C-alpha cells in the first residue's frame, strides 16, 4: 500500500482548544482538561485514500505562548496546510489570528512558493459568551487570505471532522474520509 504524508499545523493563542481539537480529531474523545503545550507536539492520523493508498496526517500542535514564536519557522517547515484557531468567547484570541497568519505567510510557503493554505476555526461555539460575530469572522477570513472559516465545538464534536475533511489541503489528495 502506498502512503502519502502531509504535515498540517494547528496554531493560535494559548487555551483556544488546539490540543483538544487534535485529540478529538485523532482519537474521537474529549477530555475536560489538558496540560498546556510547550513548544510543539504532534499527533498522527492515518486516513484511507483508496484501496491502494493511505494519507498519514502529521498534525503539529504549535504552542500559543509568545516565547515560542522565535521557533515557528522551524515548526512550519514542510507544512502543506494550517488551521488558525481562536476562542469565539475571547476577542483577544481572535485579534491575534492576524498575527498568526502573518507569521505563517512570512516564514513558510508550499514547495511551489504559494502560501500555505489555511482555514480559520472559531472554536468553543457551544459557549454562551460569544463575543465575536459571524460577520466579523467572515470579513476577517476573506480579507486575510483564508480558504474558509468554520465554527467548531470540540466539546460537542461539532465540525471537527468536517473542518479537516473540507480543508484546502484536501485538494492534494482526494480521499473518501
């Protein structure tokens, strides 16, 4: 069986749900608490593409603390896609998405030289304390070169698989995930 490897980044501020998202996507489970990621962590999910081929997603969980931004160039190297995530109940995490996208665009590209395709995820949409509107997210997404945006709730398992399935990097491989 032939195997393809794809490196996907998950970036965003601390405590927006990146590690929870990855854990839910890879294992299908939700845990209430996690230890904060330091530097980078990664998980693997193997997807069947066809009878003869699989896709091995290497999902890199990039720590959200400012002290690790000097290392992002190394972490971004070889990535074919990126999720920029924020907490829909925390406007500062939404505002920082601009910085995350600029950092990515300035430090990494696809082998063709094109920007790494990104989606924007508005996580924790199950919370009643929503402070970022859908209109402002849509406008921000369009103005900053995101492929699309989507609301997610890792707790409720809302749009977790869908976000990864309909992401821009799925154009590299057209599996029936």
